[in-house]
């Protein structure tokens, strides 16, 4: 049994518990780990008699549905994958050109349950930070039940009443529940959410707040409704 075979079993035990609810019936973490390993093997280039240069930066393209579900857990997934990817490389005498980075992007042409992996050998200083999630220049959206609502200045009111810009048919939501304020530019948007004196409050990334900044990947709970702020991107080939 190879290093990555063992890693798949360990990832299956350690990570799938975290992802079980989000990924049931969709792309599984172990599938992503195996896909990156296959990309590593396929792109290995002969460097010397006993060394091969392999990619160190990977982009995992997911369907909009899978990307929205995976987004909040990418750090956990990468924490499990990257050490075992290094072990796999050592076992096969692979050489990386720089630190390993795995980013996740949305490909609107992909159906739910399918993904693609692209890779590149990039020379990067070990001290240079690498993002977990690929940032795009496309505007942020707030997604509710699979429907995306653009977040553009000046923002919008979320609530159950007819005067709300984003209406939620949820008895746990007040008529004017929250205000989402949007400023800045498309490349550097500034987004925040503020409770407008609602009955049940706002939860952002698991914490109850009166006001909070929203970024790419922020998860919001209002009443019984869950929303995700993210930046969908077009396909990259």
C-alpha cells in the first residue's frame, strides 16, 4: 500500500466526518485528494536520472453547487491533503519548485458531483503567502437556496416584509431583519452586515453578531435561512 493509498484512508476517516453533511451525494474530499495525486503523477517531468519535477500549485474546479458547499471547509481539507502529498512526492523522488498551494474555483460548466484539477510548477518564495481560495475580479454575490443575488453598492435590506430588497419567506426572519452595506470597488469590495433590531438576530460564521464584516466565504444564518457570500468565477482552461 503506497503513501497516498494510506493517506486516502486517513483522509476518509479524519476529514469525511467534517464534510459528511455538506458533501453527501456530491464531490467527496477523498476524490479531490486522489484527483490531485493523479495530476501530480501525470505532470511529473524528468529533472535528472533519479528526480522528477512536479507541479506545486493546483486549482480544483468545482460546480457552483459543490464550490458553495466546499468553500467554508477548504482550509481543513488542505491541512489534510498537503502533508500527504509531500509524503507521496518523497516516496517517488518528486521535486517541488516551491511551496504547495491548493486553490478552489467555480466552473459553471461543470455538473454537480464532477470536478477538474489543473496544475503548474511555480517558483515562489516560501515566505510568500499563498491563498487557500482563488480570488477573482467578479463581484461578490449572496447565495440563498441556490439563487445568487449580486452585492452591489449601496447594498440591500434583508427581511420578510415587502419593503425588503432580499425577501425571505421564513417565519424566523423579521420584516426588516438586516442591512447589508456594500462599498469600495469590484476588485476590492467592502461588505458588512448589521442587525436592524430583529427578533432572532444574526449569526455570521457560527457567531452571533450585531454587526460584522463579510468576505468571500462568509456564512450567514438568519432565522432558519442560511446564506453564503462568495465570488463565482467563469471557467478557466
